[in-house]
C-alpha cells in the first residue's frame, strides 16, 4: 500500500512572477490558496483574461 499526497489532475496556474514581486496579498508567489485548497492567480497582481479583453474597448 502506498502512502503520500495524491496528484492533482489539474495543473496550477502559471503566474507572472515579475508582477508578483512586491505584492502583499500573495507575498510574491503570484497565486493564493482558496479554502478548498485550490491554487488561483492572485487578484491583486495578476491580470485576469477578462482584463485583457476589456483593455482595448472604450465605453
């Protein structure tokens, strides 16, 4: 019987560490851990895909 951590079928997000360097929310990691134990990109320093889509539009 093998013991140890189970491998997650999902890969963690890949943050831009240059943006995360001085972030106080994620402490420079670029990701935060949710209550469910999942890794998510830090909302304070990492741009979301929605930000890129709305950056070029004017209202």
